[in-house]
C-alpha cells in the first residue's frame, strides 16, 4: 500500500514538473510558486505515514525534491544538490517526514495547541517517572512507546512512530 502511494506521488510530481517545464516565459518567482503549489503540496500531503518505509522508497521521493531544485535553479544533474536544497531552505525527505511527525505529536499533546481540541484519549502520553530522588531526566518530554503485536504494521501506527521520532 505504501509502495503504491509513493509510486503514484512520484508519478504525479514528475508530471506536474513536466507541465511547468513546458511553460517558457516564467519568472523565477513564478516558477517557485508553481513548483510549491503543484509539486511540493502533493509531496507533503500525508507524508508522516511514511515514517517507516524502506530506503528505496525514500530515495524515489528524494529524487522528486532534487528534480524540483534543479528545475528552479535550471542546473545540471552533475551539480551538487545539497547547496541547491540549502538555498531553497528545504529539508531532505526523511527529515521532512520526521518534522511533520513531530509537529503532529506536539499538536496531540494536551495543552500545547489551541487549534486542536484536546481529547480525553490522546494517543501520545508522557512518561511519568516516579522516583524518590529529583532527577534531571524527570523533566524530559519522553513519550510512552506502546507495545505492538506486528512489527510490520504495528510499528507504523501513529503512537508508536511518534514516540520513536
């Protein structure tokens, strides 16, 4: 299921880039706007579910980000992509996924976001360390990692992936 999602996302993003590339009279700012609206928005949609995918699928997604950077700066494939991504202020694919996952975790914790209603049964819970001594680690914001039955599907659930991020 995740493989088909990644393949479809990569296909849609490359098709959108092909359409953008066919328009010749775009300014740099208009090109940047089109790429953000047509490619990056499709790329970032629900990418937090991809937190436990294989390196092969992450490489396919990374190729989309690399191609968008090369399209924006009109650069060759032989040029260093790291500098182009830095100029665009873009994270790599795995870093984007972890960032979005951390934002979702922050919004799910009770009392941290006014935009999300606080539910009684939140999937993310803080570790409560009970000790007679006062430890510095007692103030950390660690989350409880729930036990899962299946390592293939259970570790991809939101509470398990969020606690490990």
